């Protein structure tokens, strides 16, 4: 994975994240943008840079996120 930032920069960004609420977005296969509010956001690893968020199986947006490969 090529990242435009290093582990200290990623750590600093995560340190500024005051609460566990964020917006997660993805693009559906048809090009439609899908987003949701997630209150289950956590840091997992600096190397590689990983975060974790959770989505209920019954969520209407689950099909898009289950098939997606990139999230923002």
C-alpha cells in the first residue's frame, strides 16, 4: 500500500479524532455515492494504517459496503 503519509502523521490525525462519530462513504457499482454516520470508528494499526468501523447486517447500505473495496 502506498500512502501519502507516514505513521507519525497518521497517529497525529487519529489523536485529533475527539469522538467515535464519523461519516463513511463508498461508491456503488452503478456509480452512486452511499454514505452513513458511524459511531463505531476506532484506530487499529499504524503500520499498515488501518481503522475499524462497524455496520449492522440489516443496514440498507450493507450491500454497497460489503462489495466495496475502498471507503472514505
